[in-house]
C-alpha cells in the first residue's frame, strides 16, 4: 500500500531563517505531488504541484519554492522566512499523469510557526 | 465570489443524529468533487469522491451532487463522537494536473 511521510511534524523558526520541509511517498511510482498551506480556520490553498521530476508549477506568488529531486520526494523551501509563512503545510500525492482524476492523499503535515 | 463556499460552523449535534454538510460552487464546468475529513493536527483523509450528479453511498456516508443548483452535500447517518472533525469539500479541476479547490471546512462536534 502507498504511504506518505512528512517531516518534521512541528517547526519553530525565526523570521529571516531558511526552511526545508520534506515529503516522501512510498509504494507507488511517478506520482503527482502537491504542497498545500492551511491557515488557521481556513481551507487548503494549493502552493505547488509536480507531475514529474524537475517539473514544478507554482500556483501563487510567494516567498517559497519547491523542488523534486527524486521521483517520490518533494521539498518545500524558503531562503528567508516571513511572519506570513506561518501555517500548516501539507503534502499530498495522487496517481500520476497530467490529467489524472485519481483522488489526492495527504500526509499529516508540518505545523510551522515563525517568531 | 469564492469558487467553493462552505459554512464554517461550528455545528454541534447529538450522537445518533443525521448530519448534513453542504457546499456550493460557482463554476458549472466542475465535474468531480471530493469530501475530506480532518482531525485536529492531522492531514485530511479522503471520505468520498463523486463524479456527476446524483448520490454515492459508502457505509454511513452519502455524498450528493446537484449540478443544477451547484450544490454538494455530505450526509452522515447514525453519527458517532468519532465523527467529530472538520469536513472539507473540494472541487476538482484538471488543468495540466489535478487541482483541488477547497471550501473553508465545517467544524462538526458529535455530543455523546
């Protein structure tokens, strides 16, 4: 069966520090991968998606970037964190393909607090 | 107007009640819809995945899509305290890759 792992679960960072969040998927190949952010009391906002290695698309302009160095690894990064980057970051995967209609499955997220 | 709108609640009902959760959407081109359940400090968990109009049933859960009124619903029968969570609806758009647009989520509490 497929599993998705995110780490760390909780992170507290000072303003201006760098960020690296990791997500890996097991039990499948060539998945579509996604990064979402969930602000307190709000729905999920899609940040990035990837349909293959080094194929990253950004949904909203922001202080963050994403990379996919391996088929089942997705990384969310920032060079200098802002207070507004605080939130709950979720990684998700779905069966691959540009026009896949398969549902997305989420990891348990990273709660990021910026001080 | 938001693409998907959902009453954030909170909604509190007694154990055993039938729960109705609702969303509206603005773009009639949407064809696929999903319902997720999210427990506190956890990632969303897929509950139901529907395509086109009509009902889809899975155990105590029924998802309903009414395309004429752009309304999607999730019904929970014989509600249990373990159903207490935030419920998120999402519409699916296929544009290069599958993209989900979520409603705000409805916070549900089932009281024993």
